[in-house]
C-alpha cells in the first residue's frame, strides 16, 4: 500500500512537472536597475532551467526577508557579486536568499537523498537569482529536508538568519575550535532575525549569553532565555554592560560599529556582520577596494590589540556542514522560528517597507499561494 502511495505521488508530480514545462512561465519579483522599492516589478518570466547536474528546481512555498535584500536593492555589493556571477547577466535580478518548498525537478548528479516531491528548505548564494519567485534553482548541497514539525513559513524564517549567526560566531569567532561551555557572549541587537537566532544557538552550546535591545523588546527577547538582557534606552546602559565584566565575544547584529563600542567595555573579540568590504569594492573598484578594506581592518585592530582585543569581520558562509549542524538543532527544538509578521507574495514591497522601518521582532516572511 505504501509503495502504491509513493508511485501515485511521484506520478502526480511528474504530471505537474510536465505542465510546468509546457507553460515555461512563472511569476517573479524583478529589479531592472538598483534603487528603491519602486524598482520592484512583479513580472512573468521563463522558468529556470537546470544546467548544473547538482541543482534542483524548487516550487517555493515560503521565503523570508533579510537586510541583505534591502541593501542589494540599493546596489550594495554589485561590484563583488558581478565578479562571482562570471558570465551571468546582472539584470533582471530576483532577490531573496532563503526558501522552503517542494522539489519538482532535479539534476542527475543530485543525491538520491532528494527526490521529486520532497519538501525541503535551504538557501541561495548571494550572487545567484533568488527566491522571491514562484520557483528557484538551488544546489543539492544547499538544501535539507524541511523539519516535519514546522510549516514552510517557519522553516524559511530560520535559514539565512541562523546561517549568518553561525558564520559570524563559529567561523569569524572561531567557536568551531574552542570550548563553548561557559563562554561569555554579548549579542548586540537581540530582537532581530540574526539576534534571535544567535541567542538560541549560543544557549544550545552552553554559552552564557548577554544581549541588548530597546526597552519595548525586553520582554520579547527574554522569552528566548538569554542570561541577561540590557535595555538600550536605560541611562546607565553603557555602565551596566561594563559592570558585567569581560566578554569573550561580542557579536554585533545591530550594526553598532567598532568605533561606537565604548572603550570601557572589556572583550576579547568583536565581530561585525556589516564590514565595509563590499562598500569599499563598490566605491573604489575591486583592487583598490580590497586594499582599502585591508587598511581599515588593520587600523581597527591596531587601536585595540594593545588592550588584548581583536576586531573581526563576519560574513554569511554557504556551508553545508554549518547548515546540517543547525538543522539538527532545529529538529531537536533548540532553535525555534521567531516570526514578526507574514505577508502574501503580492505584498513583497510592503514587507520590504516594513523591513526598512526597523524595530525588528524576529523575521518577516513571504508566503506563496501556489
């Protein structure tokens, strides 16, 4: 009976794939030039074609918004990303970095671990066409089975933010190679997507977690059970953070910037997720931009290293190992989705406007009616 059910399911998806191949069209939010939200256009375009045997075509059921989407809309990183695209055209460009959905087709090089009809969630590298479309191409290395206890919306909300937190802490912060139990970590900006993911990730590893947020978010952030929440609006905020003593790591998920970190705060490593590298490349070109970034990083460290402090730049790393590590924590209930609001696919501009306004309380999610 089970085999018959599987065969029927596969036949249904085969018929669905045939219809898609016949239509060869999908709806996608596109930009044809960099600018503001007005550049977003909902258009019909050709269905993506699998040229790489390691890729899958996924019908997107949900995707989440991330600050990088807003930055890229304005042209952030265009110089660096175009180098990564190689011969691929820059425009029209579809934004969106993560997704949850159903595989409708796959390349012959994709493992039998994934089959047509499987529900998966995953991410798209920064230089690829994104997930704000009805269908998206993704590498078989960048997807995993959707957690059974979560909806598509919940699953999509976890991917890019938790991967960014993992990349900053475990790669830039070197948590891969050090003892995590009892590590004292201060997360700046605990109410946003990356902040809420970072708090849960760190707590799952036995770290002592401190975080900051605005006064009206203290109760919300406290539900994630950090060891202490600092109210940013408290007149004694700077002193309160200082009095807690030395932090092994400060993760800046609030774009506070090393130049705004009080000198009285004692820490070993400061990690920013908003380094000037891509901006420098945009402003000065690739060669001179890299030289300018090297100079910026050197100067940031030379002024702090005498006090035993280091400054590090964290980036999203498209790591299959990291994704699998986070996936286990999600399936164990140690990292849970934190969603501020859901929007329909047609309401993407409104969602980006909400993202632009700030005051994040978790993730904004796009749900697809397909």
